[in-house]
C-alpha cells in the first residue's frame, strides 16, 4: 500500500470546511473526511481563530480551536524567532506578491518538510512550486 502524502493546510482550507457558506465547503468536506497527515502553522491557528471571532463570535472561535484539537494527524508547527527569520526571507523574496507572514511561514514549512501538497484556496501559496488542491 502506498504511503499517504503529507499535506499542509492553510487557513482558507479550515474556513472552507467549517463555514457552510464558503463556496469551497463541499470540496473540503470530502478532503477532511479522510485526511492524510496534515501540517499547519501556529499563525494559521491564530488567523483562523481571529476570522471566526470577527465573522461570528467567541463561541465559533473556540469551536475552531476544538476542531483543531480533535483533528487526528494534525501537526501544528510553532512560530518562534528562527521561524520568523525564514518567513521574513520569503516575504522579502516575494515582495511583489500579497504574501502574509502566515502564508510565508506555510511556504517555509512546506519547503523544510518537503511537503508537496497544500490545501488552500489562496493561489499565491504555489509560489515555490508546491501544487494546490484547487
């Protein structure tokens, strides 16, 4: 049996799965039904929490965190000073793009861990040649 490919999950993938009004909701329901080992950034967790807090309320923001806690096979990569340096280099390298620090950290994680799959609805997360699900 072939090994399942690790994937990186961006904020937009979690939002699309959890927000039924998202146009990509059905796709991410299918993907999250049998997810491969997933990686994400601590900055994605912060972005997602903030998105649900601003869009909905504290209850939905906490539900988002509970979903991540319960998601099997999810690894959250921390964001410390060395990670800031890596992400900062990518933000500067792609200064002509609208790349957030969270996006850049995701690209650094994918590069460092050689993750060849990214769950995202953001087209710019393919800057380093990493294919997107959509």
